[in-house]
């Protein structure tokens, strides 16, 4: 099984399938920002394309990743 998270529409993590190699697991994802940018959620979203919180520290989406996938027409 690959790594992944199942989240609800608000970004709350319902379940996760990651191992210790993944590192620190986010506490919540910024689905609002993603929806505002792309118009909705899709079934599979790369973690680099979502902002997230670890506790009360916010990490922005990876802008270089977004530029790459948008240039290639993946999103």
C-alpha cells in the first residue's frame, strides 16, 4: 500500500497510511485554499499541492511543485 491520507472536506484527517519514513504527520490540511485555487477537491491530491498544519505551525503548499504541474497541465 502506498502512503496516503483520507481527509474530509474541511481538511480533517480521517485516516492515514504512512510509516515512520514519512516523517512528522500533519494534523490538518488546508483544503479551503486548495478549493479556492482549483474550484474543488479531487480524489487524489499530491501532498505537495496542499498547505497543512503540524500543531499550530502552518506549511504552505510547494509553489515550485504547483508551477510544474500547472505548466504540464496535470491539474
